[in-house]
């Protein structure tokens, strides 16, 4: 899945973009059962911003793929870093309860977000 981008309309300014995907699903690599999560993305763009429809389709592509929570969250960060090359970015995967345990994975790049 290709993450499309568009030129940052204000590259001279630091500002933060926050996005939330409350309906993220992937597949547990051990059981094949679905895992549900809220994915939160915060970033300070440099020259490019991610286009939201392509982000939605990209996140939906995980529905057919197995991955541990840690791997999925870091993969999303890596793919977004490659697509938009932000000044800084944080991706948080807040995974729903499974076996009595909830998991929150936070992956970060660059200086802390404002």
C-alpha cells in the first residue's frame, strides 16, 4: 500500500498534526485471531504531509497480516518516516484487552513533539 503525500502548506513553521484511527485491526501471529487497537499518530511535518485517504487504506492493509503489537507499531512509524520524512513523529498503538492484558506501544523519532 502506497502512502501518498502532499506539500506542507507551511514548511517554515513547526506545527503538530494529530491523527487517530480507533478502528485498527491486525491479526495475532500466534492464534490468527483479530487484534483491535487505536492507532495515534502525531508528527511535525517538514516538506510533506501524509494524505488521509491513503493513510486509511494503508492502515486497513494490516487486517490481513499477522504481527506482534510491537512490530506493527514500529512498522507504521518506519513506513510513515519513509513517506513524509517529518521533523519528529510518534506512533502509539493502544491494543485492546487480550487474555486480561492491554498493551500500549509507543514508537518515536526525533525531538519530542511540541
